[in-house]
C-alpha cells in the first residue's frame, strides 16, 4: 500500500478561478523545483563574480558597456537584488503551502494503521503469502505477533467479521524526513533573510544613508549620513587595527563606496602573532586584543585566532587577515636621469605620501605614495625555462639583438619546472604621481637576488594595476651594492666624460706611434658609440642597444655582421674606460680587468639599456625599516545564524530520514475454515529495494517455520500494492 504523488498543487474550492490557479501553481512541486533551479544558477553567478567590490574594479574587468548591463541586473550585489529576493520569497511561500497542504496528510498517515483493508485487497498485493494450519486461530495470531515484535514492528489487532486482522508498521517516521526537509528550506531562507543586508538597504532607501567615497579621510571626520544606526540588527564589516592602536568602527564595503558602523566596544591590538610554513604561506596568525566596553567602561583581554572568533554583545570578531600598520621606511633616492649620482636619504611611512625633491627629478613635481611593504617574500627561483636575457644562437646578430630588445626587462621569478622556494627579503611598493595626476607603480627588492648565476637588484615597474610588474635587473657590484652601476649610469650621461673615455680608449687600443693617425678616427667612433648608447642626440628617439640596432640596420646587409662585431668591441672597450674615469672623478682608484668585472660591465650595459624604459626620474632603494603590523578583523552581527543552524539540523534529519528510514507495513488476516486456521500475510513498502525483498522472504520463512503449516498460496505479479 503506498500513497500516490504528483507534481500538481493545492486545488482549493473558490468562485475565483484566478485565485485557485495561483494557489495551485504556488503550491505545486514543479513551481518549487523551477525556483530552486533558478536560485542554483544565480548562486553560481554570485560565487564566480566577486560581490560588493568597488565600482572601478568591475569597470576595469568588464568594460563600460558590460558594466552597465551587469549593474542593471544587480549582479554586483546579487544576493540582495530585488529579483533574487523575489525568487526567495516565492520559494518560501511555495514550500510553506506545500507543507500546509501535505504535512497533515503525512502525520495522519503515520498515525494510521490502515486497518480498513479487506481480504480481497490483500490478495491483490505483489508481496503476499498464505498458510493453513491445524492450530487454533488465537495461537497462530500470538505466534505471528511475537515474530513481528522481534522484528521491531508495532502492531494493532482488529476484530473483523469471522476474522482477525493484525496490522503492523515499522519506519513510519520516514515521512518526518519530507516534513523536515521542506521545513528546513523555509527556516534557512528566513534565517538568511535576517542575516542579509536588507537592514542596511532599508537605511539607504528610507533613512538617507549613502556610501562614502571621499578618499583618505579620518574616520572621525566622516559625516553622519555615511554612518549606519547603532542598532543595525545585522551587518558584516572589517576593522583594521595596527599594533598599539585601537578602533571602534567597522567599514562595510559597498559597490559605490563604504558605510561605517559604530561598534559598542573598542578593539585594542596589543600584539599580532604570525608563523609561516617553509613555503612562506602563513601557518598561524592570531591577535592579542583588549576589549573595552563603551557602556560600562570595563575591559578584558582575549586572543582572536583563525576559526576561533571572539563573541561579545552578539557581535562575532573573526581573525580575517593581516596587513601593514604603517611601517616606517628608510630609503636612498638614486637619480636615474642626468649626470649626477648624488644619493639622497628619504623617510616614508606606509599608507602615507612624500613630496619628491624637484632637484631629483630635473625640476619636475612628483608625489610618492607608499602602497605596500613586505618584510618576507618567498619566491620560486627555478630557472628551467629560457631566461629573458638569453638570445637565439641560430639567428644572425641583428635578429638576435632585436629579439633581445623586445624584452626590455626580465621577470623576477619563473614558475616552470621544479620549484626552488627561497626568502628573498623585504620589498617596497610605491607610486610616483606627477602633477597631472598620472601615476606609475614600482616594486623594488631590498637585497640582491641570485638569478642565472649573477646577483642582481630587481626594480619592478608597471603603468597600470591590471598589468604585471616588469623587472629591471641591476647587477650588484663587489660590495653587493648599487654604487658602481649608479656611477656608470651617471657617467654615460656626462658628455665630457664620454669624450675623455673615447680618447683614452683610442690611446689604449692604438698605442704605437705608427697608429696615431688612426687614434682620432677611433676616438670619434667611440665617442659616437657612447653618445648613441646614451641617447645624447637631441633628435634621437632611441638609446641603449635599441640605438645600436638601428645604426647597424642602416648598413648594407652584407656588412652588418662585421659592423656589429667592430661596433660592439669599440663600445665595450670605451665603456670600460668610462667606468674607470668615473671612479677617478670620485677619488677612487682604477680597477684591474678580471673576468668577474668584465661580466659585471656586460650586465651593466644590458641593464643601462633597459633602464631607459624604467620611466622614473629616481630609483628608491630600501635601506632600512621598522615594521608595524596590523590585524584585520571581520566583525559580524548575525541574529539569523542560530535559525540557519536549526534549518541545517532539520535538513540533516530530513535527508537522513528519507534515505535511511524505510516504511514497511505488514497485514496478517486470520480466519477459520473447515476446522483449520487460514492465514494471509501481505507486505508493502514505498521503495521496492533488494533489502525489502530480502526482508519479505525472511519474514515469510520465519512465519512458515513457527508452526506446522502448509503453504497454499504464493506471490502474484499481476497486481501492485496500491489501494
């Protein structure tokens, strides 16, 4: 015996056909399933697309056209979009009507023994068996009841006309699974509504609250119209607290700015603790805090860890992440333009800005905005892939040189092949903004890094946050510093020093008296090569190896290889003399040529060539720092949390009951015929599984063996177990 199910809804008796159709649709299974599919699809979109990000992020990602399309659909705050809330409302209404319609029937069916069956109805069952025994009817009935009790069945004995019916049932709680599962949907949706941002949206719609987008301003100076009411029932925001500081306002991110939520207490960060894995990933971070209650003035200490929130006055404080809390930096400003190599000391504070001395930027006005500092950087220094400074040996020189010039700066790290993780030390990130407001971002490593067998300083640059950093490799000198490279950079920009270097090279290359007639010609060629490399010509648009490549490409194709060899030999030789003259000018002695110094000079020339694309008047070298850590907390008030937990409990119980509790019913019909007891047994279940077949055969065997009997009937497959 089983109940018929259908996808139709609740059909009510009313004189209004539209009302009857509406109720039938809302309470139908097909409507609820359609809503669940729509919610599932929308949730996928909400998972893939980050929610409540700043507007500029979406514009940069999708472009102006698609930004407007997605904004009109409310995809940037999908879970609070009007159409999503409308779907959720219809789902709650539909599921509630379904429960209202079916729960009473299910409860009644669970309590029912279905003892109104007749003998002929039992004979129509698929699973049935008949016996005949000489024992008295009462004895046979008691034996059957004993077996049913041992099998865990509840039973009821009903006296019929000239017969006795034993109705038994087991697993009737299976229907609680349907009730709990449907109730869970309603409860979870209601709890999620309590924890949604409807309370915040209500304040923006009717209380004049608007997101704040006024740039860097002290929180205390933000106007009241950007602050939510203190009694806001639900919110989720972030609080960043540097070590030794405190905060009592949560920042709630909105697509068009932020809203502020005043907290009933102050969070004071005493110390931030962090531990790392060998890969550089954070293993543990926790915050030692002091909570100060605004109402009572009392305070207490606590530790907030990841997955171990602190809950106070209904507000949960989670350890979300960590950040820089205003570290103090010491830097050296090296000129990247002109013939000066004077170093200027500079101090900066993370999150702040400095005005760059115009004398360091040829009189131009720049502002330095400090945007990032990391004391530890775990990088993968594997070098299995081809290096960006390598050349194709199969190509001719000009093609190789052109290909090399296409890679103006190398990558800081490579990700191909076997990983080689190392801590490469601190880095600083900043922006240089000119007087027109245009900014270029830079990322510099404090210590030299061993790449391809050479120690280099990495100086990253990019024009837009959407781009990856391109790194200029500055070779470290014998003192692991930038001094020699910066000295050579200033020397190549000095016209007088270039001429002297060319003359010294000519004298060194042609020392014999017979060759003196060619010295002036060689000196002129060397001077022109240095000038071309420096981009000294007022009409020149190129510098470095790009200028060398352009000069060689103008020669006849048959002469290019030979010209390139001679040109580079002169350039390399005169560059060595330029370096030595620069040292003499600074009161230092000349160096002896070694293989190591020759390699340094070659790398310096490549780096100087790339430096023309660096795009900054100064290079800021991080020389020291005083780290200040900050802890980022997520503070939430979620009154619907316990309701959602209750819904999850109901859902778990419901799924367990539906899948693991099977309802079985047994009917045993006893009657006396010709001085013998005739017994008919029938069994039914909602799901015909192998376990049910096995249980039926086992029960039939037990009943057959319990008393001497004769089987007078077997199963028939011509009918189903329905009434």
